[in-house]
C-alpha cells in the first residue's frame, strides 16, 4: 500500500508540474551580467517572475562584465530570489574578433569611448577572476555544458516553441548558429536589446547612439546573428531605452514596501543611492515580449551592423523596408516608443510577486 501511495504521489507531482508549464511561453535567455543587479539581472527577473513565462535556461556571455564573474553573480541572484532551479551555462568569454587592444588603437584614432564594459579601465578585473558577489558566494554551480551548445539543446528539444531572448553581446548565439546552422529555423523567434537608430543618448560615444554597446562589443557576432534566417526578429534599441529611468521614487518605494524575494533583492543590491541603474535598457525588451501592447510605435526595418574596422566599426546600419538591400539582410521589427506608465506598473507588479 505504501508503495502504491508513493507512486501515486509521484504521478500527481509530475502531472502538476506538466500542468504548471503547459501554456506558458518558453524562452531561453542569453545575457551579460555586471554586478549584483542593474539592467542585466533586472531584465532576467522580469522573465523569471512572470507566471506566463517558462525560462528553460540562461547562458552568460561576456560584455558588461566577464562571463565567469557574471555566472557567479547570476547564480547568487537566482538563489536569493527563489529561482535556483533554472539551469545556467557559461557562454563566450571573448568576442570573435574585437579585442581590448584593438579598442585602444581605435580610440587613439577616433576618440575615447565612455563605456567599454568588461574592458573598462577604472574597475577592470581579469577575465578569469571571480570576485565574491556583493550578495555573497553562490552555493549552486553552472552546468558544465558551453552556453552555445546548451542553447541549441534547449531549442531543438522544443522546435518552434522557444524564443531566444538576448540582451548582451551576441557571441554565444553566433557560435551556436555557426555550430548548428539549423538553430534559427528551430527557434520561434529572436528578441534582442541592441543597436541605436536616431538617438543621441545611450551610446558609448556621445552623441552617437548608433554605436550601442552590445553590438559594438562583438560586431562580427552581431552580423552573424542578424543575418541568420530567424522566423522573426524584434529589436529594442537605444531609441526606446532612453525614455525610461531605472531609479525613480515610485520604483524605489514600491520595491522597498514589498516583501517578495525579488523586491528585497533589488532593494538591497539594485537601488543604492540616487543613481540607480540608469536607463531600463534590457527590462523593456523583456516586458514588451511579455506584453507587446506596451509598445506604442514600431517599424519594420532592414537592420545590421558595420564590421569594417574603421571609424564606423560596430555601428548600427538600417534602412527602410522599401529599400533594396543584399539578400542576406533580414527585416526586424524595431521598437521606438512605449507606454512608460504601464511599463513601470508591469515591472513593479512582477517584482512584487
């Protein structure tokens, strides 16, 4: 009898788990991580906290910070916010071609960049260094599989169902595309934060918003990913990022008053001082994927990136849909404006769960 009861409990638990995941939208996250919170981790939390979303896995790519240190910060955040069951893999540690040395040579010819992510001189750490995260050392570990292979494994397990969501440099996804050219056709869509169209702010060399960090850090990877045959591409560029602010009294107070694990984490590690986390670059890409009606203005454009190693290296290239372009260019839905009030409400609602 005990054996039968135990078996029944196992079957009921399995049925409940299957019902819980049924109907939820599947997503694989590829992100760069810098520090304990900020736009990188807050956007991940938007997806994790949504009851409509099933996060199948996360790969960490170097960009804002090095991938190895980013993994440690992410694992600790997942532990403290109740999402430690989500598997994490380390992705690409270095860009395909771009490098710190080439960036120094570029700056000597064309002017200093105000932000270089993992290459920032002011708080530079070695690529293999893993400082203890501000939130403490994680007890969990990343899986041993490389992020590119993990991405392919997840997408191929659920053909046509998984959104590939990216808000950092695209190196890991580019590697996955090169290793498995069928990946884009197997995925449901590609959603990304990156690029800049007609905006003077938010870029890494003012007043040029077309030199956006994610696409600049690894332009060759961006070219590979944007040229692949995805069923649909959605881009959240700097043009819409700059219409938000990550630190406002309403957001700070709303998080501080909540007892949720996510809100407590962000209150302690994400909203120190008045500076906050700047623009909500990545959070928009996550929230708009969950609720596309947040976007009030978008346009289909041919979009890509300049990979010529000169003054325009890493800059966004775009033209209208009516313009004849090379056959390998792909159309993307580019977001330009949003309902900021509803966006802030959705963000707070998710963080307070």
